[in-house]
C-alpha cells in the first residue's frame, strides 16, 4: 500500500511504498511519466525515507530534467515513423499519406493527432503481423491471435495460449527494432521464460538482436512523449 509524500523546493511528489520483501531502500524515476517511486522495507521509518530523498534530490531532479517533454502529434510536429522523422503537414486529400520526411494529413488541424494515431496503428499492425509470421514460420511456431495496444510497461507479450500483443508505438522505432520485439515474442511461443534456450532462439532468428534491444532500452521512452489527444 502506498502514499504520496512531498519534499524539496520546488516540491517533488513521491509515491512511497512499504514492502515486506524489500531489504533496502530503492528509488525509481519513470522515463515515461516522470513518476518518482520510493520503496522502503516495512520496518523503516518515514524519517529514514525522507533523509534518503534529500540525499538523492540532485539525482532525482537531473532525471526529471532529462525526461523528454510531451508533444502533441499535431500539424507541424516531427513524428518518427520507422525511425525517420516526418513532419505532419496538412494537404487537400482525404487520407493520411506517408512521404519521405512528411506525414500528409487531410485539412483540419484539430483532427490531425487522431488521424496520425489511426494511421500509425494500422501500419504497426501490418508490420508486426508480417514480422511475426516471418519469424514463426521457419521455426514451425504458430500463434493464435495478434493484438496491438498502447502499453506503457512493455513493448510486447506472449501468453501461454499463444496470443501475441505488441505496442503500436513500435512503428515509430527503426524497422530492425520492431523486428527484434517480434522475434522476442515469437520465441516465447517455444520458451515461456528467459532461459539460455530462449535467448538462443532469439539469436537464431536475429543474430544482431542485442544492438536493437539496446536501442530500445536507450530510446524507447522517447516514443511515449508523443500524445495523440488534445
């Protein structure tokens, strides 16, 4: 069970959680929404938690300052699509078009963000379905269903029933990064863990997967800085 405590000037809100399993105090700043979380052993006092926060205040503020600012995906915005920045530009047509360096959207600035989102979701589904099938077929693996969502905590998942789920925001990453996530989740069709056999399967599908996994670790949070609702 958690509570919100405040410290510092200007004040920072911290989600404090007492844990029976924690053996030491741990601190986390979310790269997605800037939420600061402090987990402390249940036997610790509030004063210990506050002292720890004061000691780490500089570290917390640096991480909050480095967090990408939220940007509306409207007309004039630079939206990455398959790793390439595209400017959202109005034009006289009736559907969204992808061009080198540009995303053309029908006139009506207020609807531009939702139009861009719908376009990216459709594109993501097509690319992820293609990548999943491309990796699954040679390994004689099969999945039952593929869904896309706007998840915050993970880029993909695979259930024991063989259902795959992906974040549609992967379409904003370079194509090789999207492929890595597909290879990762398809490998879970064979191994529902992260055992050496699992990683060997991922590497068999994509020998350079570590490069793309690292890109996602370093840059993935930035894909969540775009919002598609005013």
